C-alpha cells in the first residue's frame, strides 16, 4: 500500500513538471457531445490534427451506437497532451449498473482529470468508456475496438503499463495498473477486417469543422475541404487553424493549404523549411514580429520562439517568410 502511494506521488510530481515552453503553453481541455457520446479532449495549446481525428471517432461512434441500438452513455477520452506523448495507454471498459470507479488508472491523465471530477454523475449508470493516451490517434483501429464494446459484454481484466520518465535527475520506471478489455484482445480486434457497419459509416461524409462557408469532412479515411466553389481532398492533417474567414491546414511538416469563404481554389504553400511542431496562429508578438498587420493578415509559426515566422495574407493568398 505504501509502495503504491509512493508511486502515485511520483506520478503526480512528473505530471506537473515540464519544460519552460510547456509551463507557458498549458494543455487545453475540451468537451463535446454527440447524442449519447461524450467526448473529452486534452491536447497541446495548438491543434495538432489529433483533434480532428477525435471528432471523427466521436461522430462515427454515435452512428455505430444507432446501428447497434445502444442507448447508454458512451465516454471517449483522448489525451494527446504535450507531456504524455510517449506514454501510450488504451482502455476499453464497460460498467454494469452497479459500476465501479470509471477512472481505474490512478491518475495518469492528471490529478484534476475531467472524468474524475464527474465520476459521481455517472455512478449506477451503464457506461461504455474508451480512453487513449497516445501520440497519434488511429481512427479505424479505434472504431474497431469501440464497435466490439458496443456489441458485446466482456470482462475487464487488470492491465499494466510500464512508464519511464525523469524524477529530478534520475530516469525511473514504474507500473500503472488499470482495468480494461485485455491488451491482447484489443490488438487482435485491430487485425480483423472492418465490420459491415464500420464500412457503411466510413463511406458517408462526416462533418468535422466549419468556418462560415468552409467545411471540413471525413470520408473513407480522406479529408475533404470545400466551400461552395471548390473541393479539395487531403490525405492527412498535421495541424489545423480556424481563421475568421477560412481554414488553414498543414498536411505535413512542409506543406500547408488555405481555403477561404469566397475562394475559387484552395491555395497550397510549400515551405522552404520543415517544421517539427504543428503550426499555430500566434497572437503574441515577439521581437521578431514587428510588422503591423492588415485586416486578413495573420502571423503563422511552427512553434513559439521559432526561427521562421510567416505572414499569411488571406486577401492576396500569399505566405511570406520573415
């Protein structure tokens, strides 16, 4: 018991330490509801593309619930926060009417985990909970595991994840125990062919985000960015920025696209320098940001205090490095 308490104290200490940049730019928390699906997100201060994937999973899970006539609460929690990226954990838990605590992982999601504070609200209610703490969310594999949970009763088993991190100057390794469908079973589910209901929902267009007339959809593992004049297909999203009149998407670490409300085409920019972190729209001026911006101009940067900044001019559809 004392050993477990000691491990939790270490874990909490690790969670609240971080680099200077992480302390300045804290992770964001967000809640979205889709019928009986409750989506909880924790992510870095920039939209790194995982948010779009999580929204796709939530909307498609709602459709799967309708197909399977599942009316109880479904909780989806995705944690891609900057501190947790190297600690992959996946949980599928289905509670009975006399439910146990939903957070059985101790608190690897943070001491003020969103769901921990809402635990009493869902007590004595049937719930299917799917949680991921991961670097990159996989839409299809997540749906396979969730669909199994919707269709089947299963017994949760105790799983263990081995975490490594620095405590002071020492690299330590410690286990975290949690209840879930077995890790082995989840791996097996991901190797199976898509169920017919998954094929059906993937073949329909799912709205992810919109700004005025500009919409972003998902269909058959492809993103579709469109307005009334043009439609562009995108294979992947590295980061996404919603601007007042359109959507800016980095498809990889060197290519970005912008589509405005009234544009007749999607503008593509190939950057001279690859960026490591996803782009973000900076509203904070640094000494290098000394130009007065016009309406429709925005500072775009791959990370805070970056060597390379850009000005996106949505009126002229230009991207200028400085």
